[in-house]
């Protein structure tokens, strides 16, 4: 049996977006995907608003600990997802790099963090479909992004 694909979610402090991304992927994929989360300058704790927002959807990230990424982590995964925080990460042949542009939830209330959480969910679901071969690579992400943008525009015009 082949090893499940690996995904590393990166964010500078590894306290909000990357922890939510890893939480969603673990929740949705179970043991079908190896999931890691790290940052270049880890905070001491996970953002309490991120913990609260994830708990609202039944995902517990309260025990997560911000971690510094290493070359070994990057080399061990198939996909590295930067969470729109401009974190530097080395590129290795065969490792797919994604940069998801997401607002920073640091210091924000849970209302704003919910919006980020929901945007991450859409992207994680699309990436999961790609990784597990449910749809051709790229199409799921494009469809998910179009849907998310459409929903956001509807909310703004309401």
C-alpha cells in the first residue's frame, strides 16, 4: 500500500490560519492524508478566536501547539500551503506549492475569524478532492473559488 499524500500548512506564527487548515484537513480526510502545520516564527499558543471558531464546527484545535517548520517537514510532504502570510519556504522538486490569500485573524474577533475559517474550509475541501483523485487537479479549486466568491458577493449586496 502506498503512503498517503502529505500536506503542510504554513503561516508565520502557526497560530491561526495554518492551524485551522490543518484542523479542517484532519477532520475531513482522517488518515487518508498526512497533515502537518508549522510556521517560521511560532507563537506561544494558538489564537483563542481560531480555537473558538473551529469548535463551533465541531473541530478541536485547542491542543495544537505552534511549531517551527523544518526542511525535513517540507521534504516529507507532497503539498505545501502558505496561508497568505508571505512566509518564506524552500521549494523542492516534486513538492507542490500553493499560496492561499487569506486575511490574518490575529487580534480579530471571532466574527472575522469565522469568515477566514469558512474560506479555509472551501479550499481544503477542493484540495482534498484533488489529492484523492476525485476530480482532475485544478478544477475543484477553481470551482470552489468561484462558489466562494459568488457567496461573498451575495452577502455584500444583501
